[in-house]
């Protein structure tokens, strides 16, 4: 017969302890404490599997006891009890690592359900994959062990110092801009500007006003990224053709030579765009000197664990939350999914899991509930990233030799906020929901990074 787990019940009310004991004694061996001090001592000696902890007790209160018990037993689920439905208590308790929070009076079914969830969480920790020094994540998002990614790494190494123009193709969310920035960062142009120009912004008006010319000239010595060339009109392609081909630009009747590498991206097949008369053949010829294709994440699933560990490291530091790793079941679920939103979607899933985490490890309960449903109905999934509305667009992390991790995190966070605000057309309430933060937190970040209306136009 399997040994019963140990449950600690800490509450200053005898009636509450008695009720909980009656509910749980068939499931577990119950130990009682009348205050926070006793609870801490019992936790230290008996090491219970699950703790039920009242928030208001004489002497050391539940919040203080929670902090000390989590230090003693970081993997032990602690369920907070209170007679007060105070949001501040809930927020504080979850921040300090509480597994769950129950307001008195409670139902028998609720107590048993939460107890079983807590035990399931403990069981899942028996098979945990944890980051170790030998598996320390890369400082760059360009990680992977698949043949496709290894080949991309080789190409980047070969062309980094060459001034040739480059075309990067792949589905939305695969990391085309990440690759472009990595090429820039490992080249001798790394200390020069990297100017990102969405091709949808290259219009007759912005060309005539001189705005595009000014942006290109501001990249002198560096790199210009022409993002999504399929969005260029024929007139815009005609304007850019001599610039990218001859590396010269006209301004005020003056011809200015350019020392700029041009990198284009496309989520669509460029040859198909030519056939459909959406892209000029000569324009594609001038830009596509070197072609890099990034396969979708579903075709290189062996890269998913490394990406997961990278995002755990990135967001646990960015959010100030100590997440050590991920359970095997959670990793299995992540590697089974096909990611229509590619790396962006995976990043968003991990970022949300860490932001909502009260535990040292990400388990299946921290992942979106709809993930399992999507796996069952994957063939019916055809949403675009915009339709899903739940993917984050972020800039990549450059090689650690050039930028500190602290600066990378700030840069990533700022660009993510700007991109989501653009998707939401400046609607801060909608953007906050997509980012998984409050409007107040979003306003604070906007102020902190000096994000203006011009940045999100």
C-alpha cells in the first residue's frame, strides 16, 4: 500500500483545522499548526507534501510564513486560506509563490480538487528538465541543433563580412528579422546603424517627402532591413532598384554613394510574387544575391527544447521570477504542437507561463488550456498571427559580445511593446491584454522607454 502524503494545516481557528482534517484525512496524514511560527517549525522538521496556510494568524502571519516555507521547501505547493476576498492579498500571495488561494467558507469539492492538483504538480516534478551549466542557454535567439539551423549559422559566418545584399524568406514568426540582425551584429558593421523599414511604409507620399531617403542615409556604414518586400508597390520597387543595385541615392540633385548592406525579407515565395506580377524580376535579382530560407518550427522540432530553455532564461530574468526549468510532460506537450505562429508563438507561450508562474518549474497547468485542444484539431487551424492576436513580435537578441544581457532585455521589451501597440493601432487596453499585463503596467513601461505616438504609427 502506498504511503499517504503529509499535509500541514495552519489556521488559528480550531473549527477550520477540524473541517480540513475531516476532508483530507482519508487522502493524507494531517499535521496541524495554530500559528505561523508553528507552521514554519513543522515544515522544517516534517517536510509536508502540501501546506494549507491561513493568511491572518497571531504572531507570524500567513504571508510571512509563506515566504519562509517557500525558502525551506521551494517545491511544496502552499494553498492560502482567508475569510477576506481581498485582491491585494491574492496578488501578494501569488507573487510570493502560493500555489492557490481559497476564500472561506469553502466547499469540500474545492479543497479536494486543489489538493489533487497540488499532488499532481509534485508528481510532475519527478521528471523535471532543469537548465544546468552544460545546457546554459545561448545569449542569442538563434539557437538550434537541426541541420537547417546549422546550415543557416554557416551561411551567416561566411557572408557576415561581405557587403552583398541578402533575401531572407520563411513563414511569419520564424525569425527573419532575428537572422538579419545577427548578420549585422557579427559583421564589422555591428557598431553602425541597423535601420528597419517596413515595406508597407514605403509609399508615394513617404518617397516624395524624402522620409525614405533620409532613413536610408541614416544607415550609412550599416544595414537596412526592407521588411516584407511583397508589400512594395511597383513604383516603390522602381525607386529602390538603383539604390540597392548601384548603392547610390539621389538627394537634392546630388548623387550620394552608399556603404550599406540591404537585407530583404518575405513571408511569401518571391518567385511566386514575380509570377503574379507583384514583384519586379529585376528588383528580386538585385536583392537576392544570397538567399537564406528559414524553415517553419514544425519542420525542426528538435530546436524546440533549446528555444524553450532560451525563453525561460530570458523571461525569468526580465520578469524577476525564479523559474528553474520545465517538467517533462510540459516539454512533451510543447514539442508535440505544430506552432502556426512559429517561434513567436512559442515565445509568447513561455513568456505568459513565466509571468503567471508561482512555482520553480513550468508544468502543463502553466501552459494555455487551448494548446491541447489545438493539438487535437490542428488540421482545422488556419488563423494568421493577427487573427490569433496572441503572439508577440520581438526583436532578436544580438550576440553577447556586443550587447549586455540587461540592455538586450530592455531592447526586446521596448520593441515588443511598440510592435504590439502597432498591431492594436495604439489601443492600449487591447495591447495590455495581448501582452498579459495591466493597463497601468503598460503605461509605466511606455513612460519608462519614452515610447511616443510616432513610434507606433
